[in-house]
């Protein structure tokens, strides 16, 4: 219960899903947590400092980072675009890259001065198994953005390794979350059956189930803690065997 004692952790998209599960685990492990989301209402009930932060808005990011001055940053915010290349529009591409990738440029450049002054820090970026690791149907924009996150992560890791800053990416398979439930419902409408859609999602996971958000939060906690002190610059795959067969 003390694995993150002394850490100041800023989390984006902490209102629900993996971000919220991670905020709860960080609090339980003794971190001082700053849980943020574009929708501040979703942060109700978290036992830590909470405030609105929109990762698509640089002024909002700069203000939030100024308030937290974190030694741990979990870039969790992201959006799943559904469709292949022919279904994607320029506006959707730009929105996907802004929310899933450029958001991390904004937060990381804002946190670095404080982390460098502190003598180090840990940055964890949300990628996905669906990225440079594996292709998934109808994840054209999404897969491209999450592959970009891995490149961004490696670049930060190599540039700041001598200054004590570690930067890792995490690559989950399918995880139960509010937006995942929406995706199942939508695919269910397309397929004419909710159960068939659910089966299709579960079928991607050789374990025969999707992940719980807490299982992903455990990996983020490890990467935030000093236990992972020799680890930087890597995509950490946690996908129920999806890409490992
Ligand atoms: P979710 O999609 O249910 O919730 C997303 C949260 O992001 C919401 O609380 C929303 O308010 C917030 N958000 C949206 N725009 C924002 C912005 N501009 N600034 C700040 N916050 C914003 O949660 P999830 O499914 O756990 O997904 C979280 C992350 O994990 C995403 O990056 C997603 O791509 C990634 N991921 C999810 C899965 C999955 O199967 N659920 C798998 C791999 C990766």
C-alpha cells in the first residue's frame, strides 16, 4: 500500500475506465493524485484532488500541470475511431491525432521542466495492442495514432534517459470500460445482434474474456513506481494473448 509514497501523479481522462481505475490504485498506493478529465463531473467520488483538464487545449494543460507539478504523468486520454481507410474523413484523422497523440506532446512538454528540476520522473503513455503491434479491423485512424504513441514514447525515453526521466507506453487488448460498452452496442446494431458483437470482441482475446480496468491499472502502477526503475522506452503489451499467439 506504499508503492507510490512520495509521488505526485497527474492522470488525464481519470473520469472513467482505465484512468479512473488507475487513479484509485495510485491513491491506495500512497501517491498524491491529481485526477483530471475534460468532463469534471465524472471525477466525483475520487478521494484526491480533481479538476477539469482538456488535453486538446494547451492553456488547460499548462494550468493543470502547474497545479500538480507531477513526478508521475499518466497520459490516458484517447478516443477509438471506428472504420477503415475509406470510411475515415480528414476531420476524424485530425481529431484522432490531436486527442490521442498531440495531447501527449502538450502534457509532456509542460511537465518536463518540473520533472527535470525534481531529478527525474516517470511518464506512462496509453497506446494499444492495436498499433504497430497488431492490426484490428476498422481501426485505421486509431491504430495509426496508437503506433505514433510508441514512437513518441521512445523519443522521450532516449532524450531524457540521462536525466532520470523514464517514459513507457502500455498496449492493452480489449478492456471493459464505458466507451467499450458503447462500441459493443454500436457493433451490435451493425451486426443485428448485441450478443454477436460481444462474442466478436471476446473472440479476439484468446483468454476468452476482456480485461478488467484494474488489471491495466496494475501495470501503470508498476511503471509509475520505482520497482520499474530499470525500464524505459518500451511498449508494454497486456492483451490477454491477442498478439502473442
Ligand atoms: P473511456 O473511453 O470509457 O473514457 C475516456 C475518458 O476520456 C472519458 O472520461 C472522457 O471524458 C475522457 N476524455 C475525452 N476527451 C478528453 C479530453 N480532450 N481531455 C481529457 N479527457 C478526455 O476509457 P477507456 O476505454 O478506459 O480508455 C482510456 C484509454 O485507454 C484511451 O486512450 C483508449 O484508447 C485506451 N485503450 C482502451 C482500450 C479498451 O478496450 N477500453 C484498449 C486499449 C487502449
